[in-house]
C-alpha cells in the first residue's frame, strides 16, 4: 500500500502505527534539502501540513508541506496547520526475482511512525518483506474471490458483499493453514495453491463439490514457497468497474 497524507494522518490520530512504501517524488518532498534519492538514510523529522501557500511557507520547504485542499480532512479553517511527524527511510532491499530466481537489489522509500528504539533499520527491512503476505491477501480478495466487483447499489448490500468475501477468505486461510499438502522434495517447501483451494471451497459451499475433492485439492494442487519474491509490476491498460445487476 502506497503512502497518502490522509491515511497517514488518520492512523496517527487513532494512535496506531504504519509503514508505507513511497514513490520517489513523495519521498523527496520529505527529505532534508539536497539529499539524493539513491543514498540510504534513516531519520526522524516533521512537517507542518497546509492547504494554502504563502511566500513565507514557500521559502521554508523544510518546515511546511503544501497538500491540495480537501486531501487531508484534519486540516480545517480552525486548524489550518497540521503537525506531521514521521520517520523516513531509504534502504537497499534484497529480494528474489519471481521468474529467474536471481537476487535483486532495489532501493525502497519507506515512511513510518515506528520508533528507532523499538525497530532499527534492519527490523524495518524485515517488516517490509512481510508485505508480500498482505499483498497476496488483497490479491486473493480482489481476484480469486472477485471482491472488487460488487453487484449492489446500496451501501448496506455492498458492505454485506465485502463481509461475505472476507468471511470466505478467512475460511480459506484457516483451511490453508491447517493443510498438509504433498511435499515432492527438492529445493522448496510446498503449499496448497490458494486459487485452486478457493475455487473448490466455493464449489463445496454451493454443494457442487465433495469433501473428498477438497482434500484432494489440498494435497495435490501445490506451489513452491519462494520467500522475499520480486516481480515486475504489470499495470492494467483497462480500468475495472463495478458490476451492477
């Protein structure tokens, strides 16, 4: 999940923690003046977020950060400045290429409110690697369970569709966690193919598949587990829209 000022300030306001990936242009605006984007850094800093620019604030980019009007709801006429404290980290991350298996080194731009006392730079790298499981979960919800296409117009029914998708996702996750897939041996440990598992579980819930078929899928539909994977992101050329009945 990429960074946004609205999301970060709301998480801060709620007293929770965050760790965002940032795009280079967003990172550059929060770095010390003149710091190159290809040089590692781990510092704590702050900016005053504002909706309107003045000559004084323009001359102090190390203190003020302009954000478009309406993009941060905590900035109001009564509170035109919002103090935003953060820790910005530029690190080199090692991961494994999904296609070739080669080690790939990339520069990542991270923003967090986690303290240096609790999480040093190496800890942050490990947390960053955990994102893969989160991204896979979102992918399963959106593509395997088709949760990004809703069939209703009312907010209540849309929320019910999302809740149902999450419940099925949690059921599939619980089954996958307890599964004992076949291990053919070799370099990798194997896990059940979640897409195949999702399909057969949905078939079972609709009484179109038997318990035996679910067990066979768990055992035989398998994929190798490759840690810290890296792959080129492919952007879709067409936007997906909601499906209305």
